[in-house]
């Protein structure tokens, strides 16, 4: 019985022991810069200094996203966001 309680306690603490520490140079949330021109509004999502996605909201029509193509500096059009940003709180104290 004591071994089972000890094992359960160790398993409960295992995720905390392997938690990833984010430094000031690495941010898990994107920086968003907003710009406007006569035709559309642009939301540029930057993570760790790299543009990860641009949301384009035209004055007429549906919003769309520009995401980097694999292995190049070009962007391709996508209908949905490619960013996966967790929005839940696991621990708070």
C-alpha cells in the first residue's frame, strides 16, 4: 500500500520536474503588429523574431492567412490559422 502511494506521488510530480522554462529571449506567445492600408488590415504574428503568420482582413471579402512556405521566404495563402497557441491554465499559485 505504501509503495502504491509513493508511486502515485512520484507520478504526480513527474510533469512538474520536466517543465520547460521559457527565457526572456524565447516567448511562447506571438507578438502581434497591426498595419493598415486602403485595402486591408494586416495582423503580423511574430514568434522568436520570425514571422509565423499574417492575417489579412480585407475591407470587402473574407479574412485569410499568409503562412511561410516550407524552406523558403515566400508566403502561401491559407483559409485557417496555422498557429497552435495554448490558451488554458494548468497550474496557478
